[in-house]
């Protein structure tokens, strides 16, 4: 196993959904996603119909490159993520773009391939 370089210009996979997309790279066996959420994007409107769960069931750990994202957890707590911030978003959340700038973020929690994918078993994973 040697050193390698990858580019999001040549992803292993791209997932498109209303108001956004995610490019996914396999980096030495770990999925790394670069998601772009356009103004107006909201998880519960644009991704929930694809996943079939009430809230996003995935853990996200990453870095926000641009734009502002508001996150609301099931317990009512909130989180605001801006450019230049490293984040952890626990499962069971909704999120949406705040303002007129797209949100572009990197996510390396390892579940990028599950994002915007239907859960055949109703969300239990």
C-alpha cells in the first residue's frame, strides 16, 4: 500500500438529489464525501423521500468549506455550522441551508455511500 492522491473531479460515485449532490471517493477503503447543498436545500424535503426515514440516521464528521448549515436534533437541540468549522452531527437530525450561499462540506464518517439511498428495512442499519 503506497501513497495516493484522489480528486473529487473523478469520484467513485456521485449521488444527486433535489437541491444538491455528493461526490464520493474511496480513499484507502474509507468513503469520503464532498456534499454541495444549494440554497433552499433541506434534508426533510430533499433527502427524506429518498431514504424513507423520519430524520437522517447517519453520523457525519467533517469540515465545512463554505456556506451555513443549521442542524436540528430530535431532542430539539440545534447546531449552526459555518465555513472553516469541523463538525460532528449525530444521527437523528434534520438540517437546512441558511442564506443564499451553497454549503460545501467534506464528510469522512465512512457512511457517504448510504446517504440519499433508500433503506429497504425502513431505516434500521
